C-alpha cells in the first residue's frame, strides 16, 4: 500500500491546529490510506531550533514582538500556574499519542531536509501554512523537502490573508509550482493562486469538517453539567466580546465559560468560569454541551457549525486577515453571524440559525473535498 506523509502545524498547544491535523490524518485512514503526520516542529514550539535557513522571507517586527510577548506570557503563566500548565500539556500529548500517528520529530529546517522521506504521497495540510507573516521560512510547506518522484498535494492550505505582496510573487510562484495538486480552504486563496501561477486551485473545506458531529462526539471527553452556558472562546482581551457576552447572559440567564490557553487571568475572570487546563478532547466536550458560542477563532466558528450551536464570530476592525472567516460564512450563508467589533446585535435573533440549511450546503462541499482527495492520492 502507498504511504502518505502530512506536514502541517502541530504541537503548538492550540485546539484548532491540533484538531485539524488529527482530522485529515483520521479521514485518510478511514478512506483506506496509510498515513502519518510528519512531525516538523513549528517555529513557535519551544523545542524548535532556529537556523539561518529557517529565517522568514521578510521580517515583520510587529509580529516578531507579538510572538515574543506571547511566548513570555506562556512561560510566566506556566511558572505561576504550574499544575494547570502541566495538566494541559499532558492532555495535548495524550491526545496525539492515542489518536494520531506521528513520525520522528524534526526540530529544525536542516533535520527535515537531510532526512530520507519514504512516502509515495506528501500532503501539506490546512491552517495558515502559507501566510507570509509567519516568522519562519515557509518553503517546507511547499514540500520542497520531498523527492521529485513523490506525489505532492496541497489540501486546504491557507494564506490567512486576502493578498500576497507583489514583491513575493516570484518566490510564491516557484514554490506553488513545486506542487502537483493545489487546493485551499478560502476563496481568496483560489484567487491568489490564479493570480500568481495562472493555475486553477480547488476550493475545499477545512479538515475538521471532513469528520461528522458523531465522529467528534465518539472521541470527546463529555463536559458534565445540566446548566446551559455561553462558551466564550476568545484568545485575548476583547472588550466588545465581553460586553456582548454579558448582554446575552442578562437576556438568557446562562453562565459564561471561557476556555483559553494557560495565560494570565483577565479582569473579567471573576465574572466567568475560566478553564485553562482542557486538552483537545475536553474542548470538544465543552463545545458539545454549549448553549451559545462567542468566538474570535476560525476553528471556533467551524466547531459551532459542526455541533450546531448558535454563535457569533467576532473580528477586529484593524486587521486584514479575516478572509478565512468571511469565506466560511459566505459559503454557509451566515455572513450576518460575523461581527466586526462595535456591531449592534439584536438579542431577539441570537438563536436564528437554520442548521438544516447549513448542513445541506456543507454536505455538498464536504463530498467535493473528499472526491478531491480520492482523485489526487496514489493508493
């Protein structure tokens, strides 16, 4: 049987990243493809070895400072709350140990490129693997480390932004042309590939959507409560989101549960149940029982759709990286659930989502995505 390797963002202590990586791996197994995730550490992983070869195309000092601050917060909070950090880390590690087949670890660019990769297919998976603002060399995510005779496939790979700077077009053109099959999870990604290479790319769903609600429920750790709650899945302080949560709470009487990384408490923590130590399976259980969801996360939006939870996704006015959210909401006809900060919300309509219509739309998109995988993979 042909063997497939998947390279994506993994081991970054992030629910969306870990679950999308698992989802593609698991779906391929169910389709009959032997596969494993190539464990090339992402540059944000503390064990990653930075080299001259791994430097990014351009230095974005604002993002570099942001990465440094977030890394400092993680270290500080892990020292301040060691038990929480330990439990969370264990749960993430146990999730992959139990559910995901992973290769040996490659801690640097050089280790990845010097290794012999014995695969017939290599896939670059989902997440923002092609975002030029990432603080690392993106070349591995265009599969240049794989031998020329390997079948090279992009599945739902994301640029994370609506356009690539013209100065980078030549580099991206060379990288994209190294791939035999191209697909992306955003409509803007299809346009970018066409603009840079002249090639047509497939528009496919994020890997997390390839698994059904039941398949996610089968592996989740249930959250045991009979009280309805608003799930607040927000990465950092967002005053607008907090105020909206309290308004919905006042209207419904629901408690608010915030799930986040192991970071310093927010001022609002005294008004919320703040969970920091859940792993991916506990995260799924929390989604399954939620009565309402407020999120700023792309995968937070997706799991709201999968578990059929009324939700709002909040995007900042100051950023241009909302193409992932906009593309998803346009597809399912829920653009009105995507809120710019400051948008007025009619609380009488917060539960008005026709999930039967959403499922019908997604069903066709999911089938097309599976057909793409079957078409491009050697078996």
